């Protein structure tokens, strides 16, 4: 197959070099006959399949291509025994012009939920300050694998930094092999108290793009799929004032956060102006029986770059 494809490509793209020397060429490879016909300003490439009787017949033509005035035209015919992988100029055009929208920077608001999205921040033991609980995102260059002109599989790599701030003068810490939430000590009034989780991310998503009929540079896109997280660092910090002044303290590290989690993500946008995203993790943030039963959820904005 590779040999056949090479011959076809060679015939098409070397035609301008021999345009002044018309000739016909017949090549036989296995059970296929390839005819290269130079007819003045047009080059024709035809492929026939060999019958059992050993004759090449027109009715079993399986491919015909024409090269004229710098333009390639191709036509395929039904065949029950063979499929020839002839490169498609439309496919090459699609791959060049499908720009994925993974790469970029973003910021969002974090919340916790459990047992469904209807219970966001509905916990008896603690309260999350969603207004200060931020998510920072930096995604590197993504890779699109086109499935059609408007649809592609998208992957890449990125990083995110999640910060979960507590209300009610509480803080995250480690106790007896688990992550717990405790009240501040006597006489301490926290200015800030939060859990930080840093992650590397890898998306496995599908992107759909719809371009305007009037201006091909204007388009709407939507991405949906899963994002895998490698949570390589978790840390609890508090800030408060005492008699000596301001105190910034790291209370605990490695707070039994699952090393690998998954987020379900939806992102929609227009051109490269910006996008809205929403994420929900079907997995609990902490290892089983080693922390509060919470699942992260976030919404925010992304600013694609490099497309």
C-alpha cells in the first residue's frame, strides 16, 4: 500500500516537470494495474483491479485522479476486495485549520459538593468561602486529532492550583492518619485559612466547532470530556495576628488527597475571545476514610492562547 501511494503521489506531483514530454505509463503491482496518462494539459491516474481471469477491465476501476492547472481532482469507485489509502487534500486542509482550545490561562471559583450537584456547600461541619476559593489554570499547547471538519479529539497537558478557603475560624490539619477540620485555638482569629492542592492535568476531550457562513474567521466552539489530575502537592496554611505581629503558618502537608482524580468538564466559547467552563469531579478529593467526603466543583473563564 505504501508503495502504491508513493507511486500515485509521484505521478501527480512530478507532472509539471514532464509536461512538455507527453507519454503514457502502465505499472503493474501485485493484482493492480496503474495507468498514468499524460493528455496535453491534464494528467490522469487510473487504478484497475485484476480479475480472476487475468484481464484488466474498465468496469473494475477503483480510483481515478486528474491533475490540471495546479488542481487535483479524485474519484473513487466501489470495490469489494481493496481499499487504497490515497491522501485527501480535504483531510490535509482540515488538519491544518482545526485549532483546539485547550491551551490558555484561566481563573475560576471553587466549591465543594457531595452526593449530587444540588448539595453544593451544604455541609454541617464546615463552610467554604467560595468567593475566596479560587482555581488558577495554565494549559500548555493542545493537540487536535480531527474526526471531521467540525469535530476533533483533543488532548494536551496543563497545570492548576486550587485554593479552598474556610469560614467560621476553622482550618484543615492532619490528625490520627486523616485530614480533619478543626476550630482555631483559644484567642486566635484567622485572617485566612485554606487548603492548597497543586496538580498536573491531561485532557481527553472532544471539541466541536461551527463557523459562520459569512466570515470563516468567526466560529462558536464547545468542548466536553474528562480531565485527569495528578495531585502532586497539598498543603494547609493559616494567617492570623498575635502579640508579635502577623503570623503565616503552614499547618500540615500531604493531607491524604487522592494522587489521581478526574474532572468532567464543559467549555464553550466564541473565537479566541474567551470561554466559560464548568467542572465537576465524580471522585472524592480525599482518600477513602481519610478526610471529609467532598467532591470539587468549579466554574470560571478561560482565555485561549496560541491558536
